């Protein structure tokens, strides 16, 4: 039922195309999604008001403070002055109904119910319309674990159901379970205590970010995060491998296979070959590990028409479809990336697996294999190395960014952030050598011009002599 409703909401919506998997790109898509939902909501609000008017229901709907309120002429509350002496007064009743499409359905139902009470002259101010005391609300506060199912339902009412949105949501729930705890009650004191216990800056940042999404999605009022600064921690320094290191450590997988214990399971004997192939692909194409495991187009990889050796990244990945090119084309052969056995192992590894959890398990396996064979850098460091290498080689930033599947801003930030002293020395040396080469060519060109001028003069004298004979 939920998927059908989501299809109705998002059926005519396509997120803006973006090659930016960063905060900036995500914000652009989120802004477009919010605008789409707001347009849907406003149209639905007009429809509901029209239905209420047609049914002669004497209750209006007012959107205020992120909630939908009921507005009607009702008997004056006990203790309030009846200024007009009519016994009635215009009131706005807040039932904490969220101002979204789902809340609009609830508001319409409540409007009909209140309208019937007014028409039958049976309305009375009770706890529901007066508002419940705070101590009664406290009794209804749930734990993180109890609210996760509701969180998922409400989250995907405002986010189009895609692989990317499922990935993002899984991060939120993962942080809530691991950092906040499923048994933690969603009260101010309990949340404050959990945040105090988190000493790691990145853990605290992730917990607060996830709690904010949870709170806004479910309109929770039992705790607040106002006043808490949540600046993303600075990234830890990375040791980006050089091209020489990348080529050298490629052999680590084969070395491991020769020295590992003989008790290894038969069906795992050749697994190192696939992970060595993965290493080569990440280094050659600068891919995200996930982009090798989500519906790999192996048939295209071996297609004779694929003369440029492009790797097709599936649309269900972080930044969508693209065709990635190798920066060092010779590495395709050097790392034996067209090895059929390795591709068969890859196909066996990913066949029938498409969910976030399944693909993430393979991705985590990739990192563990790097550690297992004693490679001193991570899979993602190969991607950063590609970005830096492209800059050193003078590849236009837009072309390099598109090949990696992110924005120019993110690409620039990557190679500026991880650009080492050695990288700078190399670029400066290349620039100096290039200048020296240009100066040498200019000097040689000047000498050739002088020689040509001299030869022309000799030729002219010879021609004159011939005429005088």
C-alpha cells in the first residue's frame, strides 16, 4: 500500500541530474524533492478545502508552524470572556498534525468529525481539543528501537524510494542503533546523557545528525537539539599512494595466496584473484568500490565495440550512470583487467544481490581484503590518487570530475586536501622542465630562422650571378 502511495506522489517527479555525491549535490536534490512535495501538498490542501466546503463542513484548515490546525466557531472555553456575548468564538485547534500529505488525510478526517459534532450541537471541550497535559505525553515517549519502523514509513513519504535514498536512510538507522542505542528513551535527559558519553567527534556528529532527521521526520517534541553545534569534523590525514606504490602493492594479493594457511575452504581458494582485479579496477578507473558490485555490465566490458575500455557504472549507484575511462590505459593490460576468470568470480559474488545491505557486505569485504594482504592504504585512497594523478597530468578539471562521478567543487577539494609536498614538487618540476623545453625550442627556432635568412641571402647572390653570365 505504501509503495502505491509513494508512486502516486513521486510518479511524475525526476530528481535533477547530478554528478555530485557531495553535500552540495545532495542538498540540490533534497531542495527539488521538498519543492515537489510542497507543490503536491498545496494542491492537495486546495482539494481538501473544496471537499469540506462542498460537504458544508463548518471547519477550516490552517497551516501554521509545520502543523495543520482546525479552525471553527466553537463555544467559548470555560474561564474565557465572551466579549461579543454570542457564546461562541473563533478557535484554532492544534492536534499536532504534521503539515504533509499524510497529515492532510488525518486533518480531513478530524475536520469531518469536528464538523459533525458542531452540526449536532454535541461539541464539548475535552482533553483532545484542549490539549493533553505534559505528564500524560511523557508516558507515551518511546525508545529508539520502538520508533524505527514508524521512522522508515514517514521518511519515505517525503523521499522518493531509490537505491540512493535507501542507502542514506540505512546510515541514519545504523547510527541511531549503534551510537544512540535502541533501548534509549527519546527524552531530553536520556539524549543529553548519550551525547555526553560519545567522545569521538565523528560519532557525536553522526548521532546528532541522525537524531535531527528522526526528530523532524516524526515531529518529536519530547527532546530538542537546539543550540547544539554540529560541525563536521576535519578529515584525518591520508597517505595517498604514488603510481609506483600502486603497481608494487598489486602483487600483495598473489603473495598472500602463496603464504596463507592450507586449511582454506576449496571454494575460497581463488577469491584473492577477484580482489586483486578489484584493486586494479579501482586504481585504473578511480571508481567507488560499490560501483564495481552493483549490476556490473560484464558483457559490455568484453564487447569488441568497447574499444576505449570504458566501465559502465550502473544508474542505481550513488551518482547515477556514467562511463568511466582509464587514466593510464596501459594499466588495463598491466593489471590483467580483462581476465575472464576474475570476471566470473565477480559475477558469482554479486549475482542476485542488489539490496543496500548485500552490496555493503561486499564493500566491507573489499576493505578487509586490503588489510588482510597488508596494503597500507584503503580502497578509497586509490580513488583520491586518481584525482591527484589527473591534476598532475593536466587533465581538465571538468573532464576528471565527470569521470569520477562528482562535482568540480568536490574534485578540486579532493586534490587540494590530499595534495602532498611530493605532489607539489612533481608539478613544479614538470612546469620548470616544460618551461626549459619551451625556452630551448625558442632558441633553436631563432637559430633556424637565422640560418634560413643566411641561406636565402646566399641563394639570392647565386641567382644574380647566374643572370649576369
